[in-house]
């Protein structure tokens, strides 16, 4: 897959070209492309003067990074302790069932990615599901469908 | 505008205060994490829309404020009208017009939106009269929910940055450290290390430069105090960091914020820009020769980065693996230089300590754990939310007086504190005072302040399994006992939950727990077995029920249970039919439903939605 890598230079310009900037740069690339394209990793290694192996190691260590393309809408099911005891597992199963993918996967049409996250910090409203950066509290098995419908519309 | 000296700051504070005083009525819309998840942004937008189209007598648009977490998340979205403290709960965008017309314009309280005491059903108008609030004492959370979360002028009006001004202009670094030492402040991130001692060590370290870091990598699932502070009162953290930097001679600092908290990054960034513009941060702070540059470092979504040495590696752009701490990070921290790392809540306490004195802070709480502590009170408790109480308050007071007891009046089972490093305490321990040492002695720990209440429908085996799975996922893999040991512990916990274990399995788990705890470098592994150890200590019978009777008393572990409808109780409301994802429930309206055991996947959704308690777990 080819990607427009012209946006990379603007990202490099935001930070000092030092190894210390690696995580921040990768975060911006992830945000821009929804994943870390392989060519971008190579270019980052050169720009920041970091071995490619280290770029790869950082890219795979942190959950925030993905080496495969993510969906347009990232649905994150909070599975923090509170959400867990308030039924996050049921919500996860329901969403997996509806989207026909497992957590950690992306639908073929690249519309949705389904992820689990260890706590989004809105525990009082457990169980919580975040669609991109929008949070939905007190989610029930029944309201999952509505959530997806809304997500599809935008 | 640049503030050039302490006198100017005080004068500006008076101006800001006067401006606030002119707003005789203030309308506060809570935009904390909980309320936002419940749609409070739409509520705030609805107020703005009404105000754009129409003038409300005696009310200025500036007096509509979006605040940080007010605390009582259960009742959100919350709208508070000050100075009376009129407290509206579960507000919807459609209520905006009525609130403005009735309460703001005509002083009429809308009964329907008030909080009702669950014991007697009586409405309570002012939030300060609700036990959830009246039993709290707020220091770290002093401004949250009270002021506009992104307005430096309001922070200054409440006395913000005056602690910093006092430190920088009237005190020597040594005096600042002495004051913090006298306060007895201990690290709020869970470690409980005395802040004053840490600062003293860093200040006297010869190697330069020195750094200050704020740990905002709040990774414990079930905790959101730091998120609320960073989003709702970012200036208090910045002010605390400036004071710390001055005390230890640092000129560069980092705030490490968790990847999952994008709003915290935005608000902190705004706060840093405002403070720099005012000359309260950056070069020559309020005209003194002290300089501090603060940067935000965003985390990458790794739990282990909450550990200090891993966090420092992550700030430096590396993989967040902890190192052995033969030499402490306060001497060799970021880039191997002396580094003071404190938690968000600790920094938020510092301005108040300098302002009011270490003695004042030490007079609150217990002898060895001074001051107050913020908790996120969540789980199966009636009043979930963000609270702050003096150290030494008992678990019972927190859960029953502030928290209002257990949801749906179910029996209390345990309270989980300290996240994946902590443990579960049973009913017999409810009268323990909450402080660093008592909780550790009881086999749990204070942790960063997540307090998750469990009822009889929570299975402790399932919970231990949950935490072990979490830790297996988050272990960085450096130490074998942690990486492999937790994995094995998890496998055995699964065996227990599926009824495949013997009593010997439990003994093996206990022995392996010891190995993991002793053989790991950092807190993740050292305290990783705690959730298992504390539950097996206090709830051994429940483990044995899984092992010997092949039963899950709480009705959670799927391999050991089945669901049935109690015919006499079922009124045929169809709620469970709709909720069942595997279409295992059939039945007509007003007739008892039936569960097809072949199709049922034991998820328990039917039990959650049944209002008549008609689903039996066997």
C-alpha cells in the first residue's frame, strides 16, 4: 500500500530532531495515518538518527501504536476493573458479534476498529465505550446496536 | 500581560476576584470525565444557545462556566448554581431554558432536578447539605468543579500562584523543603514516600542539571483522580511543580500524561501557555531570577510506565522498561541526572502547603499519613464519584456515609484498593482507617486512590483472574518471574474458575506468588500477586467452592453456572429476551420466559436487566 509521505516532514519539524523526540513523532504519525506505515518508520529512523531496530521496538512496545491500518472509527471498550465488574465482557461480546471481528481487529471495509482499553477514567459511568474520542457511559447490551448505528452515520 | 513581582500578582488577584464578585450568579456545568460521558457538553451548548438568543436578567454569559469534575458522577450531568449551591442532577439539554428562566431569572428552584435522599426521598437543594459532599474535605481537589477549568484568572482569583510567589520571593529553597517536610506530605501515587525527604536528596545532589517530573500516567484501572485534577485544575499541578523545581534547583520539567487522557493534554497545554504569558512560568518567573521550562510528554499506553524509572525512559523516547534501583532515580533519574518525580495529586497539594503552612497540613489526617486523600469511589456503590477525605477516615464511613451503601441494597462483599498491586478487603476490615500503613498491613494498599466496591454478585476468583490477565498483558517482560510467573498464575486462576483445579493448585499458586514477588525488579511484579493473595486470604471458601463443589457462588464463572427463569417471579416483560445476544430466551409478553440451555452462553445479560430478580443462577 502506498501512502502520501509528504506530510511527514511537517511532523518532524514540530520537534527537535533528536532521539528523545521518537515517541512524540510516532504519536503524530499514528494520528495522521491511523497507523505507522513501514516507510514512515524508516524515514523516522533517519531523521531522528535512531537505529531502525529501536524505532521498531518502541513501535511495538506501546499500545498506542499500530503497524496495520486502523479503521476510521476506533471503538474502545473500557475493560477497567469497574467496567469489568459492571459487565464490560458482555458489551465486548455483543460488539464483536455485531461487527463480526474480535477485539484488536479492524473490519474489512476499514470502517471500524475494535479495541479494549484498560481504563479510560470514567469509572462512575461504567461500563464505558469510547467511539474515537467520544465517551458513552452506562452502556448496555441493548444500547450497543444504537451506538454502532450512530457511528456509521458519523 | 506579564506579572513582574509578587505585589503585582496580589493586585491582579484582587482585580480577578472583583470581576468574579460582579457575577452575582454563576452557572457551573460539570464537564468532568463522568458527566462528559453522560452528555454534559450538549447541556453546556444548550445553555450557550439560549443565551445567544435571549438576555436573562442579571446574568452575564461569562458566568456560564464549564468546570472540571464536581464529584458526584453518579448523578450527572451536573449543573450547579452558585453562590447558593443549587444542585441539579441528570440535567438534559432540554432543561437549559427552564433553568435559566426559572432559577436564574426568578430564583425558583426546580424540584424535579434536585437530588433526592435515597432514605427518605426528600429533595436536597444545596449540594453542601448532601452527605456525599458534607463529609468531605478538599485540598487537592479544592478548585475542581468550582472554577472554569481553563481560565487562569479564576485560578488566580482563588489565591492561585500566591503559594508559588511566597516560595520564590520570601523563602529559600531550604525553607520550602523544610515546610514540605513539616507537612508530612507522602507520595500520593501509591508509594507513600515522604516528599520532603525526596526533595532534600535531590536538592543536595551535586550532579547537574536537576529535573522535576509529574507522573500523570494514572494506569490503575478504576482510578481517575489525577485525570480530574489535570483536566479540571491544571494550574494547581503547574504551581506545585514550580515550587518543587525552585526547592531542588531544577530548570526543566516534564508532565507525563497518559495516552488515554487527551483532554488532560489539551488543558495542561493551555495552562502552560497562559502561565508563560503571565510570566508565572518560563524565564524569570514573577521578576525573580528563577527560570523553569515545563514540557508535556505523552505516554504511549503502557501501564508499566507509571513506574518511575520506566517513565523516565519513556520521557527520553525509549521503551519503558524499569531498571534496578540500586541507585535511586532521585539521584540518577532522567538522562541519569537527579530527578524529583511526584504524582499529580502530590503536586496539587504543594501550593496549599506553602500557602497555609506545613503545620496546618500535618494537623489534618493521622500522625503518619497527614493531609487528605482523593479517591475515585466506584463499582457497586450507590454514590459513585470523586471524593477527598482526611487520611484516617474509615472504609465504612467512605462507603456507607459518603457512598450511600451498596447499589440496590445488595450485601457488601469487599472493597478493592490499590489497583492491580492492591487487594480486596472484606467486611471485617471495614472499620480500618484509610492510611498508607494500615492498608498495607491488611494485605492491600492505598495505591493511587481507586476504591472499587464489590457486592455479592462479584466473584473474587474472576476478579483475581482479571487482574492477573491485566498484568500478564502489561508486564514489560524484563524479569522472568514476572513475565512467566504471572502467566502461570493466570493459567491456574483460569483452571480454578473453570472447575479444573484441585486444592494443590491453590498451594502452588501461593508458592509461585512468593517467587514472583521476590524475583521482580519493579512494583508491577513485586505486588502483582497481591490481588490473588488477598482474595485467597479473605475468601478462601469461595476458591474452595470452585474447586470442590464446582460452583461459583457469585454466579459469574461461566463454566460453573447456568441460568433459569423463576416462573413465579417473571412477569413476561420481554426485557431479557431483547437483551440476550445469543437469542436463547423465548417467551410471549406477560408469560414466563424460558432459557434454552443449549444456546445460552452464560453472559448474564438477562440477570442484569431483570427488574424482578427472576433470573436464578445455579
